[in-house]
């Protein structure tokens, strides 16, 4: 079986992105004494700093300039920036307020939305095996939804905002780093206004914080930027429906963390959901492998 280098890179980027996102709650739990909106401000500020350093080292400022003088791209990046800021803030709040399983559910739903959006807007078509895999995953998610007894607003808000963000970024002719610096810069004035208007908290004065806490707050830039860069790089190299199934790595890690380390309840319904979704992943992966093998044999 031969897989082109672009696809292989896409697999690697996608795997790295969702492992990092799946483990991100460990970081946010370590600073749960800081208010969610305050953490969001640090994510925005230090993401700008980190990406500026990387762009400077790679000398990519000409690519940033070409985006800045393109009004259509700028409008789209303002929209994606707002979607990203909303998603970041809600995720932090959910993790630090005991809703990690809700966040996990949201990112289980997200790949299904990716598949749907890929079919509706990118003309992507699924093979029979992939359709069965989607139905399996959908069944698991429906079981999870019914077990809630009410509409899971947190989960659907996280899933919807990130699915639309990924679709818009995939359709834009914008590379990962230049796009992210502009998105972060769009959010920076909003973060600055909130920072100066918010009531002082026990952690808002960095000069009064411990060195350890300040290091963790500054690390928000790296924690935010690395998986997002990996994700946008993967989105440029893989079909959106395929990328969707890699996303089950993240919520599965979140689910394990929530239950094993943070004491959230794992009942029978969630166990069934987990089984259905991983069954779907195995089937989807096998179908993709079989299709790639058949394609390689055709060209021999």
C-alpha cells in the first residue's frame, strides 16, 4: 500500500493535534483557580506572542501581509477568530466547572458534523463502509444524548463552533501560521478591553503571582497554538470527513481523564457510546486502508 506523502503528513498532524487537545484538560485543571475568562485572555495574548516568534524565525511576514491586503480573507478570518474565541472560552469554563464529560461529548459530536459539512459544502462522498461507520458513531452519540435527559447545550455549542471553524479554514487559501496570527490579533483588542474593565481578581496581577503560576499562564500560548497549527495543517492535507474521525482521539482522552482522575461519573450509557464510536473508528480506518490498497494495485 502506498500513501502519498501529503496524506501521511495529514495523518501525523491530525494525530498530534487531537492527542494534544485530549490532554489539554490537565493543563487547565492545573490553573483552575484562575477564572475562565482570565485564562482566555492569557490564551489570546500569549498565542499572539508565540506565533509572532515562530513567524519571525520562519520569515513568513510576507504571507501575513498578503492576507492583510485581501479584504475577503480578512472578513473570513474575523469570523473564524470569533468562532475560535467562543470555543476556547466555553471549553475552559466547561473543564474547570465539572463539565469535562460534556466537553468530551461535544468533541464526539464534532466529527459527525464534519462529515455532514464535508458532504454538503465540499462535495465529499462516503463509501459504503464509511457510511456504516458514520451510522455506528451516530448511534453511540444518540445513546449518549438520550442519557442526558435534556439538550446538551455545552456539547453542541463546542461541536458546532469548531466544525464551522474547521470548514471555513479548509476553504480559505490561508496557511496555518499566518492565519492564526491574524485570528489571534483580531481577538487581542477584545481581550485587552475585558482585561482593563474586569474587576481585579486574586490572580489578575501577574507581579503578585507565584513564578510557577505565571509560567503556566504564559504556557497558554503554546498549549493553544501547537494543536491548532497541527489541526489546520491536517485540514489542508486530508478530506474533511477523514479528518473528522481522527477527532475521536481527543474526546476519548478527555473522557478517560474525567472519569479516572477528576471523579466525573461514567455510567453504562457512556460505556456503550464509547464502544460504538471506537467500533466506528476501526471500521472507518479499515475501509480507508482497503480503498488505498485497491487504488495502489490499480496503478501497478
